[in-house]
């Protein structure tokens, strides 16, 4: 099974920044690479000159980090389980799985094309001249082309551990660091892949209300 938790841990150790969200995108074709994207909360100082004494003239958001995961997988339940395990370990309240049809089809909206590109971190443009995502994903254009004709799945969760949500988390299942011990007790639900659909796995339990 894909060890998404370990990949997230390595990236957090390297970046030293809190996470806003984690997304994972895949096409429904076995053994194809998966795109894992980590969305950071942080800003970079922009200077007119690369000198210690130079003043900051602007702040830009730190780009998201997208990576290609090449571990083999046999069925979509493995990917579902990998996302659930990572979300559980990092204290996420839930995991939202979106099933999306091919966007190259009669009647598809232009929004469908954009959302497909975003899922695979293939943003067609930046924001105010800066990159939205820094990708280490050599096959993401091929995956994007396949997703446009075969459809795709995307998982989204918001970590409490190593995330910005720790101070507002009210979850009785979390430890002091915002984590949970594995394994995740929530079982995957097989996708139907017949139409656009969304499945939300609830992981957390609200804390006790004190009068």
C-alpha cells in the first residue's frame, strides 16, 4: 500500500511550514502514478536585490509541493485506504473523495477542464506572476491527458498535526500533538465511477461540551 503518511512527514521536515491541506489525484487505471500535493501556509519575502541589507518589497505565498508517487497498486481501494490512513494519522476531521468523469465529453463545462488540471497540479497560469505549485512529477501531463478521457479521483483532507488547524480542532480522538495511532478504523467504500460523485469519510469525534 502507498505510504502517504511517510511522504508527508518527509516533506514537512524539509519545509518547516504548516499545512493547509493535502490532495491526492489518480486515474482509474492500475499501476499508474499518483500525484500527491501538499498545500502550505507560509510566505516568501521578495526583495529587489539578493542582499542581506535589502528590504522586503512584497510577500508571496509559498507554492504547493506536488510529487509523483510511483508505487504500484492493484485497485482503487488501495488508494482509498492510503488516503484514509494518512488523514487518520495526521488528525484530519474527514476525507473527501471526489469521483469525476472525463472532461473531454459532449456538454462538459470549461470549469471541468480547469478542475482536472488543478487536481493534477498542472495549473495553466500563476497568480500575480508567481508559481502556484512546484511539481516533481515528470509524468503529470500524461496523467492529465489520461484523466481527461478516463476520468479521475481526488482525495482531500486537512491535517491537524503539522497543520494550521490545531488550535481550532475539537476532536476527542486526537492526542496532544493532533495525531492518532494507526490503523485507521474507517473502511473504504468502493467508487462507482459512473458519474460525478463525492464521498465524505468522517474520522473525528467532537469533544465533550463543558457547560
